[in-house]
C-alpha cells in the first residue's frame, strides 16, 4: 500500500512526506560521502543573491526567462493598502519596490562569488546544497518544479584538476546507478541555463562541456559541467601561475532523483531505502 503522505505537488511546489524525507536523507548521505572522497569543504550560502552579482556572470543576458526576483512592498503602500485587513491573494507590481536580490537558480554560483578575487594555490573543492528556483513554462510533479533542492560538488583549479574531478564524479554516479539497478542514459547537452541562440550555447554544441544522467528518456537527474575558465575570469579567481582558474561541478537535482526512484521502484519506498542504503 502506498504511503498516504508520500508527496504532494501544487503549482510546482512540492511537499515531501516522511518516507521521501528518509530517502532524501539517504541520497544526501551518499552525495556527501562522494564530496568527502573529493576532499570538498561543506558550505552553506545565503538564500538570496544580489542582482549585480548575477549580472556580472551574464545571468540576465543569457537566461532572464528563468529569473525570479525578490522585492519588498513599498513603504507608502503598507498603511494605505495592507493595514486595512482585507484579504490579499496577490501583490500588484506597482506596490513593489525596486529589487536588489533574486532567488538562485543553481547552487554553485555563490561558491565562485565567495571566492572572488582569491588565489587558488591548489585545487579547491567545495560542496553546497541550496533551494533553487526557476520560472519554467510548465511544472510536472517532482520532475520539474518551481522550487527544488540542488546539491553540487565543485572543483576550482587547473583545467586538468577540474577534468579529473568530473571524470571521477561521472564514474561514481554511473557505478551507483548500476549498483541500485537504476537505468540511466548519459547524454551530451548544452547548458539549459543558456538560451539556445546564445553564443555560449552554440559553442557548447561544437565542444560539449555538459553531460546529463537521464532517466526515462527525458528527466536529467544529475549532470557534470565543465565551465572552462568563465567563472575564474568573471570572479577574478586565479591559480598560482596567475591564470584564470578553471571550474566544474557535479550537480544533483534531489527531487528529480526521488522522481526517478519512485517511478523505477513503483513507489515501493522500502525497496528504495534498501537499495540506496546498501
């Protein structure tokens, strides 16, 4: 019998019941074990990002369609409109102040901004998890959400160190999928953060730097991403030889993993727990 409190998704926002929270914890334990094997420092960053920081990374030039902006209600509207005690179902845009912050759409941006202006004497490994948000055209159960959790394991350093990190990360995910019997296909992809017509998206098709682990032919539950020296240049992160640092990350969409596991194991949460805790 299915757990009646398994999960609920409304308008792209998910609630996880006790069974899925246990499975999520087991997945996170596995991801953190991989991060520890990489020597990654565990860090947690602020839940909001400054718009000027995102702009320095070409965020609004390449994917403004995904952006979700955080803005307070204008002070002159507070007493006149909201102190009356009337029901509030939405906030008109004219009542909002100009915004300086946005919700993150990926976990790793804060790592590069945190290291801005630093010199990396040897490869630096960092892992973080974040609640991320994307303004999508449509949302589908746990496989495509408005708000979701992303775990990332990042390497910053030389090109060789980053590519070695991504190769070992790719092997860990592949071996784990085989271990638990989860069928995944590895597909080369352009970074979905970039508009298909952008110069960077075109460059990635000519020289692929992103590979996705795809379940069921359409749901990417993890990816390895080689950023070249883009973030090193934009954030002035240098290696010991004064070159712009390279970077790359292994990313995990946690709710998408839950979707894949629930689908493959036919919502048998006990079987899922046995498989991933082994």
